[in-house]
């Protein structure tokens, strides 16, 4: 497989971490949607990352589909989303909240970078959504025991939350840290200390 995109994207990083944890061999091409747009567009007409090229040449164009495919390649007991039932819905919900947080962080970043003056209405809306999502994730994580979100084994929810918050912190240092979200702070610190998180990582590179 070929994973395209830079690891300062939480979505690319999530797929890279999953591939590594599943011990699935892959080639990483750290292409940028700005500097390498033509190369990415030739594979993914959305010109976005991650883009994943499977061994048979099929191209997956969004991270949800990629992770779902990777889960299908491993036994049910090793999959990082449960296969069905309430446990799957809970895992998907936390992952969706983390993904939404990352989306809002990206949206706010481009609003500030691509305009001479950011829209105060849009900026405040994004900030409210981000704060609300952080509060919801904090309450959920604080109500759970164990080293990981759903017990004693890492899952996609763990990865998504840590990767999204890392991206938010790197791309918006002006927002401050997680002083008001102690459970999330502890969770992210524990995840970032894992070897796979240190391996699949890069400093944030603002697009030019």
C-alpha cells in the first residue's frame, strides 16, 4: 500500500498509526496538497490527503473508508473499532467528535491564513464548536477507567483524539493548552509517549 500525505495532518497520521499497529507494510509518500497538488489529483480528484493506494491499484480517498478497510483485514478481536453493537457506536461517536474537532481546526486555520482579516462570526463559531467538542470529549474520557478510552487495548478513538488535539495545538498555539481538560491532557500525553506515535509524527508545516 501507498499512504500519501504528511503526518502533520491528523487524518494522515491516524491512518499511518493504524497501518503500523496492524503491521501492514506500506510506503509513505509525504506529498503536500499545495506543493504536490497535481500528483495527488492524478490519484484523488478531491486533491486531498490522506489518499491510500491499495496493493491492487484501487485508490481510497477518505480516512473513514481507509480505516474501515484496514479493520476488515484483521480478525475481529484485533480490530480497533468493534464490529457491531453499542460498543461500535460509542467508538465511532468519539472518533467522529475528534474528526470534527480536526475539521474545525483546519477550517479556522485557513480562515485566518487566506484572508486579510478573519470573519469574526466564523471564527467565533469555529471556536465555540471546538470548545464544545473538547468539553464533550473531556466528560466522556473522565468518566472512564483504564489506560485507553475503551478498556485495556488501543482503539481508533484513542488515536483520533490524540492526533486531532496534537494538530489543533500545533496549528493554533494561540488557543493555549489543555489546562481545562485534565482527562484529555493525560490521555494525549500517554498516547504521544507510545513508540508508534513517536514514529508516525512530524512537526506542523504551515502551507505556503
